C-alpha cells in the first residue's frame, strides 16, 4: 500500500467522522431548543447509529461502524449531561 493510498483512506475516515459529528451536533441542538428534549435526542441518536451500521455493511468500510459507535458514546453522554436536568 502506497503512502498516497494511506493518506486518501485517512482523509476519507476523517470526512466520515466529521460529517457524523456535525449531524450529531445539529440534531442535539434541535432537540435541546425544541420540545423534543432528551427522548427526542435519544431517538435521533439511535436512528443515526443504525444508519451508520447499515452504511458500514453496504460499503464494507469499518470507519462507518466505528463512527456509529462514536455517535453512541458521544451522543448519549452529551444527551445525559446537557439535557438530563430537564426531565
């Protein structure tokens, strides 16, 4: 594997992670600012995770599964931390 191929794979992985973090931030803010609250955010996170898993299977790239796990970890911890007091 050449250095250029490794750089392209790293760039692809960072784009996937960046896009998923951006999407996570957007719907977490939406849930916080509307009446969705903690339950709405949890539903968005679950759907986002399932979409990442399905996409990982369809394109056969581990970065999507790892990104989905990151969505679960970061999303639910953010959900509990920032919105847990609103219940």
